[in-house]
C-alpha cells in the first residue's frame, strides 16, 4: 500500500491574478501558505487485477478506466496507465470550503501514481502536472496558485508570467515573526459550502471586459507584493490591513462572492478586534480568515461563537509519501 498526504492552503493576497485571462496579459502574483489540514489518498492492488474499486465521497467498482465517473481520477489514471487498483480518499476538511480541496486531491493523486509506478517528479513538476489535468484536460475555470501551494507546501510568493511559467519563492521569516503570524490568524467555518465554478466563470468574464475590475486585480497583485515586503521586514501586523483591503477589492470582482451572513460575521469580527480578514477561496461560503492580535483573540472568538473555529498551523512539506510498502504492491502479503 502507498499513502500520500497533501495539505490544503490559505491564500492571503493576489487571488484571481492566477487566472489565465489575467496573467497572460499582465502577469500575476499571490502570497499563500499550506496548512496542517490534509487530504489522504491510498491505493494498493485490487483482487481483480484489471478492475478498479474506488472509495471517495462515493464508491465505484468498474472494469475499465473510461467507466470511472470521478473526472480527476479517470484522467490521472489514464496518464499513468494505472490498472487493478483499490483506491481510497479521506480528508480533514469538507470540499467546497475554499481551501483548495480539488487541487490538493489532484496533486496528491499525481504523487501517489508516480510512487506506484516507481517514477519521480519534483513537487513543482507535480504542481504543473496538476494544472494540466485540471485546466487543460478537464477545462476547469480555475487558476494555478492552488496546485503549487498544495504540492510544494510552505509560505510562498508565487508569480505567474504571461508565458504561463510559474515562479515560486519561499518566504522565510524570523522564528518570532513566523510564530506570531501563525498565532494571530484565526479561521472560522461559515457553515456554507459552494461550487467555485460559477463564481470563477463570472469573475473571468468581468476581469476580461470590465476595466474597473481589471484595475482591482492590478491592486490585488500589488497587495501581494506589498505583503511579501512587509513580512520580509518582520512587519507581521501589516497582514491585517492588507487582508482587509484585498477583501474590499475582491468582493467587487463578481456577484455571489459574499452574502449577508458572511458580511455580518466579518463586521462582527472587526468590531471585536480583528484588524482585517477575508473569505477564503472563490467566495460564497467556506472559511473566514482573520488577523487578530493576541490580546483580542478571546473577544473575537466569543463574538463569533456561533461559527466553528478551525485551529491550524502552517505546513512546510507539501505533498508527501507517508507510507510505502513494496511487498503489497507485488501482491506479497
């Protein structure tokens, strides 16, 4: 049996500039981090050597790769010529919550299939392969930041060149700064999930045709650059204001990014000591992230007591093989 563990991510600034309709014209940049919430994927030889027994949010038992209903599994298994597999997926966080579950799944699956075939890809190559599967093969209206964040792990500044090339730069903080940033980020589940596709399709159209919304994205890219500079100068508290400014720009990119429930929770947090925040992911639901100085933690937690808090730490490893048993791959039990 082989098991991979792949982290989810939170994005701080620049989100939306990783969509090709924007970065192919202007270039883009985001600043994000992987966190210690994971998706776990495993597989081992199936009793029926040409069949597939797949267990994720559904179960499939099929005899041919083309019969697989899960689009990502089907395409990745075709690339790597995977046959006769018993596959299982489980995760710490539900999908549709803005933490890049789809890209974490794809990156982890590519890592898993390479290990199964005894081949090797670097983490950045895994990310690029995941982009190819999700964007090119499946036509998903998404960008490139999530695949790199989940595959590579760590706190990163990621740039997207008009050519499509992606440059990932690790952000190294002082030990004190790292701990303070990690400690002062609080995340709360809104209780709402959503499919990102419709919001991203509208955002893509708006940021192609609407000059004001294009200008908003320019400003959001600059915020990612500003945040990188502030963090490298150990001005950790700049995170709050930059999150808040970016959230005001993001809400204007498409309808459905926010709603009354989200807006009310956001304003409540600000009134009780948060210096800024944002909704993670494309919008419409999922997790609210806030930057809160330590002396205000309990006030914010009490004010948002109707929402589930998700404590987290940063992840620096990215997608990882956590179990590898060669004997079971050969059917030697």
